[in-house]
C-alpha cells in the first residue's frame, strides 16, 4: 500500500463503511477526508472525484480516485485499469490493503458502468 501511495500514480480507492463503524453516519466528504488521513495523503478537496456510492442495509461503499490528474470526462465510460486500494472502516481500526486483481477488475468496470448509466 505504501508503495502505491508514494508513487503518486492514479489510484482508485474503495472505502467500506460497515454500519458498526463510527464513521457510518458521517457526511461522505468527511469519510473521504478520513480516508486521505488513513492513507497518509494530504487532503485537498479539489484533488478527489467521488464516483460511486453504493448503499446496502449494513454497508456503504464509496469509490473515488486519487492522483488522477488525467481524468477525462470523455473517456470515463471505458474501464480504467487503475490499481484499487481498499480502506475498510469497521468497528475499531481501519484496515487498508491492495484489492485482489478480481476485485480491482470488478470495481473498475462498475465505475465505468455507473458513468454510462448516469452520463
């Protein structure tokens, strides 16, 4: 995880908020700010783009990009091959890991599909 963040290359972050998390009822921008802190990245509100919010009864997932200066609204409909970091906020401590290739593929396709569905 440290190598990916230190490289400052475009990366997708998926934040998992379980209902037992103390952050579950926080505003989404506060959760993103906390994820930046967890990843030890200076927070700048203009530096991230929140793409997906998926809400279930027990879990909310937020997906956003970091270090993606080449983000292009005309190509977001295509699947990106961005690495994905998972930030899991459970009951106590956050857990950060690199997504498996399968989950990375799923998240990148899902984000592209959401852009297709919502314009």
